[in-house]
C-alpha cells in the first residue's frame, strides 16, 4: 500500500471521528437542556435520508472526488 493511500485512509478516519464528536456534542447539549425527545434521524441523516457527511453524486457519470 502506498503512503498516499494510507494518508487518505487516515484523513477519512479523522473526518469520521470529527463527525462523531460533533454529533456527541449536539446530543450532550440537548440532553442537558432536558427538552423534548431527540429525533436521532435529524442528527444522523441529511435531507435525502443518507448519513451526514457522505458523498452522493446526482450525475452517475461524475467521477469520484
């Protein structure tokens, strides 16, 4: 495996970790507020129903970024 590939994997891991930390912070803030029940879908999924932070291509011919 090349060093570039390993670096890309590490960046992906870091991005996922940052996303999970952001979700955790929002959840903790809501729990402290003691407000209404939390809609987990709002925290985890975008308007298309896909996990937040994923790439979805509208054009099937579009290449990966």
